[in-house]
């Protein structure tokens, strides 16, 4: 067993190029943990004192538990090149949605009885771009849908 301990101690003393990076990651991780525990302890102590003194206080600003985020993710989310398109969900304007509605309606008038899959393929629409316009068209009564799920066919009203 002493041989194993000696071999590990030799490995610890051998510096590697990754040592500074590993040390930085460990320090960031421990700092994040300290912050989470400090916030939780403060919240718990405040609640206990408020309860003991009979003081009703407003709930804290944070309603969800803090989730530790890896340092690589934090760095990635903050750094975006200027002029780069935003990542994630992009909201479409009412004009853009209405333009897609008009395209769908024109296609359905020319090709009544097609399924959503066929209409989307013909217009080059993805499912995400299809959902809101088709919902608006059906709710407004400009399109009628017959059938269920993937077998649903559309005709102009």
C-alpha cells in the first residue's frame, strides 16, 4: 500500500500543462458553490428570524432555486459577435405571420384537400413556421380542416 501512496505523491508533484486550467475550473466551481450556499443560508436565516419575530415579509425576489451553470456555458452565453443573429427563439412580426397565412391560403385555394405535410412541403415551411398561421386561419374561419391529426385536410372557406 505504501508503494501506491508514493506513486500518487510523485504524480502530484509532476506539473502538467493542464494544471492551471484545472485549478481555475475548480476555483470557479467552489466560488459558485460558496455563493449558492451563502444565499441559501441567508434566506433560511431570514425566514427563521421573520417567523420567530412574527413578521410577515414579502417573498424573496428569487422564486426558483439557483442552478449552477458551467463556466463554459456562462462564457458562451455572454460573448456574441456584434451583428450576429440572436440565438434561440425569434419572434415574428404580425406582418410576417400574415404573409405566411396569405401563402397558405393561396396554396389551399389552388390545391384543396391537401394535408398539412403536403402544404408545408410545397411552400417550404417548417412545422414551427406553420403552427401559428394555420391556427389563425382556422380560428378566423378562412380555412376549414377536416379529419384528425396527420390525416387532417384543409379547404378554403
